[in-house]
């Protein structure tokens, strides 16, 4: 099998903490590292959460309610207009995982190449239909999901003739490395006959690089300027220097894997002549 370019996604998510300057710095690092895309998250707060939940207590830099915290982390049109402009200027793709239909429709105003189904949304049929009807290449995370649930989601995308790529995922933050179960990557590939990537929430790089060695066609990792910053995803994120190292590792592994064909290189032929005399 010919080796493929692994599509590397730097997941900014909500690690910008509502600060456009932080988002731009993370985009800059993703570009420097050689990532293929950056990804954000988009929610319509009043559609995703109940009023009772939003009124409940939560201490944060923005106030003492869940609403204040959620709204503090959410970018709106002005910020996404600037993100769209900045990514085009820097030459990197961007997209976002929507957490409700209104958020997905919000994202349609931008000329994005990709969609993403977060693991939490895999069982939301109406939402899946909305995304699949766009017929954009879609990454589908499979964390927290049974084969029956994945089967159903795949059926929706195939029915709508929407190209997709599954992503093996374990939805714990951070994920213990011993729970990675990376053999699911070839298992998913065999079961569904599609590309399978890896979306990770662990610390460090070894699980992600091992995923590539096992055939992952994409890798998505959360990134942060500082894992000790405020935020639920920060601790399960790569610092930007490790992001650079991860992309270097992935590109090296692509070369190491080769093409699977038995071909003797010129250097090996020289050795053969020396050791075998022919």
C-alpha cells in the first residue's frame, strides 16, 4: 500500500479562553509546526444547555455561573470573521465541530472544506443529517460509541453521499495511555472500509505516533500555550513545542513506513555485492 500524507489537525477548541490574540498565537504555532488545519468548537449556548444548568454555580474568570463561563469561552461572528481572514492569510485550513444545528448553520457562511462530528454528537440523528447534507469531507469521532451507534452514523453519511473519515477516540480527559486501544484503528478500517484517523486526549506524543504506525490517516490533538491555563481541555493538550515535535515525528513515520514493496535500494545492492559477491 502506498504511504499517505497524514492529515494533522491542531485542535484549538476552546483553549483560546475567549481571547482572539491567544487563538492567533495558536494558529501561528500550528502553521509553524506544519499542521494541515486548525479546529475550533462552536455552540449555541441556549440550545446546548438547559436554563437550569446555565444558572447553576461555576467559578470562572468570567463570573460565577455556568452561563458566564460558557459565554466567556464562545467566539461569535466578529471573532470568526477574523479567524477566517487570519487563517487564509497564513495559508492554513480551519473548521469547527458544532454542538447544535444552529451552530452548524452558522459555520456554513464560511467557505470551509471540512466538518467534524464530535463524539458527543454521534447519536444525534437530526444533527448528523444536517451535516451530511452539506457533503463536505467530515471527520467523525467515535469516542463513547458502540459499534451499533457507529453503524447508524455511517449509514446516514453514506445515504447522503457524504465523504467521511472515522476517528478512533477515547473520551477521557486526559486519557490514560494504557486505555488507548489503538488496535481499533485497523479494526474500524476493516469493518467500515473507510479511512480511520485518531483523535487523542492523552498527554505526550507516543500514543499519537503509534496511531500513525498502525495506519491512522489523520491525527487530531488539542493544543495549548500552557497546560496550566484555565480550562477543562488544557491538561489534555500538547504544548506548542510538543506539537512541533509531534508533526516532525509523524512525517518521519510516514517515510519509515515506506510503500510495502520489496525493492532493494542501491545501497543494499552494494552491500549484497560485498557480502554475497553477486
